[in-house]
C-alpha cells in the first residue's frame, strides 16, 4: 500500500506542477523544459479521454496490496469527491480546464512579455521622429592587394665625393 501512496503523491505533484509550472518558471525559466512536456502529456491524456497511466498504476498497486480501488479517476477521488462534486459533470470539466488553461496562459504570457522586454532593452533606441539618424560607420579598410608595383630605386653609389 506504501507504493500506491507514493504513486498518488507523485500524481498529485504532477498535477500541481502542470497547473503552476509556468508560474514557477517566472522564477526559474529552465523549468519550462520540464513543464511544457508534462503539461502537453497531461492535456493529451485528458482531451483524448484515456485513462491516466499513473491512476492505473496506483489502482494496480492498491489491488496488489488488497486495498479497495476507486472510480472517477485521480481528481475525482482525491479532489472533487471530497467536495461532493462529480468530476465528469460538464460544469466541473469546464472549470477544471479553465483553471488549468488560465494559469498556464497567465504564466506563459508573463514569460513572453518578459522576453520581449529584455529583447527591447538590448536593441538600440530608435531616433525620435524628425531627427537625423546618426551617421553610419565608415566601411572597413581593405588592405591593398599584393602585385606588381613600382620598382625600388637603385642604391646610390658610395665613395664618390663631390
């Protein structure tokens, strides 16, 4: 039963990370490399209506330990059931997706806004309207090509005085 409990904790952590990962990435941007695939995988399982692999694993471990299983999926059992809500009711489904998509849209929107602000801060400021733009730098100097040129002068004669 301990393994089933650990899978349930892992499952809950994955759901919380899917909900808040984009907001956590505001502090640690590298989390996006983990959050994006986790969020897409969870969304794909839910939209396709497939059973969650973590729920199936938890139920299998519960059965192996002799504990009773549950119906209604992970969120139905641990979140919506105690609140007296049916996880498959249309209003609950809409609310669940609205919260998930809203939090992620907020997080990714803020991340995009920050990235644009950083990019704009690095770019040179445009000249105010009506003013001349600064002159362009001169082109780089190109060294002359080696080739036939004037012959060196003959050495001057020495020893003849005037």
